[in-house]
C-alpha cells in the first residue's frame, strides 16, 4: 500500500473473524484492505486515507465509541459499518 491509496480497515479483536471479512471485501475487488484491533488501528492505516471502516459489534462499546469519535476527527464523511459479530464468528 502506498501513502496515497484509500484504505478500508476492518477493526476486530478476533484476527480470524477480521481476516474472514477482509477476504470477503477483497473478493468484491477492493484490494486495499487491512485488519486492525481497537488498539492499533491508527498505526495500521499509517498515512493512507480511509475509504471506510468496518467495526465488529463484539468490540466493547467504549472502544466502538472511541473509534467512531477518532475516525470522525480524521474525516466526518468516512463511512463506518457496524458488523454483526455473531454472523462472522
């Protein structure tokens, strides 16, 4: 990934669940997808502008609220999708 490529980030505390969703998004022809945890998402995206954020609802509510707030500070127009954790477990 280059610093100019718009990135989709999948945030989840479960690597396997996040990787499954990443594979599905990539299958839909979105090559710039990375996975992250609530604690490392900023370092994982680096200088790449965000295209979208997928959050697993199994993440603690306080982490979800903090992520939404921080993504909004980057750009309030970035789409944030809350994913049903039970379906991707």
